[in-house]
């Protein structure tokens, strides 16, 4: 893979850290239509919450996705629960589309990219080829998650426990630390609109930290009013950037239920 850009600290495990100097500014990339994204800020860093559920750091040309849960369908099948076997194709197709839209220099996958420890072995040749095509000419970091704690090196890219870039730390499980962007909880929000309720995936952020929605096609969600989010944000004084049909809606978490 290409060399990692200076200024990015990749924590390969609890004892080893790769460090370098200061990153140069990056050029702008192609952006989606204005209503297909929502402006967010974490620890003073401006970010774009994409309608797909990805997060884009324009200055760094860095795209972040979380909880792909590839091969969830085949994992369920091994336990006798039959689901349509198309989740990996659908998830990788959506990922390819958002990569084409933003043309990132780097992609960070925030853990649980694979649904179980052996899921990567069940990838089809076509899916492996699609993944390799997305990785071409860009840096790619797999952050290990609780579902995939020991990813093999033959997937391409670098496997790390967390990544620090400037004031931002990317990790799988949120701790509530300032400057943290994490996944794991699969946030969703239920809101009332036009006399009916709507439940959708969302980003949760209070400006100092953020939890990303699950990107995978077969992933469920946890309400942002759950106590797990109270432990991270305290009172529901944060925003839910809700993924609607055609735009991202920034709604106070206190208005969600």
C-alpha cells in the first residue's frame, strides 16, 4: 500500500506506536450534493457526515466508515439462520460509491469490518477483487473490533488498534474521551415527522466526540436514548445527524425517542 502520510499515529497494539511529523494540507475532493451531507465538528475539526453513513475529513482527504459487518449473512447461515446472501455485495457496493464520490487519500474502517473471526475467509473472489480495487492508490487502515480482533495481513492495508491524527483519535469502542470518533454502538434515532415516526441510523456528536452509525447492510441499531450513550455524552444535550431519504438532518437528541 502507499506510504502513510506524516502526522498520523497508528497504534498497532498496546505497546507499539508508529509516529511521524506534521501532515501537509490536502487538496479538495469531489463532494456530494449539499443536502446529502451535514457539517459536523469534533474537537475543532470540521467534518462532513455523508448520507451513506460515512464521515469525511476534507482537509486530510480521509474517509471513515464503521461496522461493515461483512459476511454477516454467511455467519448466520452457519448457525442455521438463513438470510439472503447479499449483504457483503451490498455493503461493498455502497462503500465503492462513497469512495468514488469523495476520492479519499486514506480510508479508516473503525472495527467490526467483518462479522466474525473467520468472515474474511468466506469472502468471494469477486468481493476480494472489489475490495482490492478500492484500496488501490490509497492508504487503508483496518481498526480491530470486538467481532474481528485479529485480522490477517492479506486483506491489504494496515491493521491497528486505534489511529491518532492531530486532535482526533479513531477507535472502535467509545470511551467518552474528548476528540474521539468511534463506532461499535450502531446509533439510531426515532423522530416524529408529519404525524408519523421515523427510525433511522445516525451520527451522535456533541462537538467534542462522535459515535458513527453502522455502515453494513445487515446491521441493526441502538437508540441514542439508551444508557450507553448517556455514559458517553452525559445528558442528551448532543445532536443526532439522522440519515434521511435524501438528506442528513441535524436534530437535538432530546427531541428523539
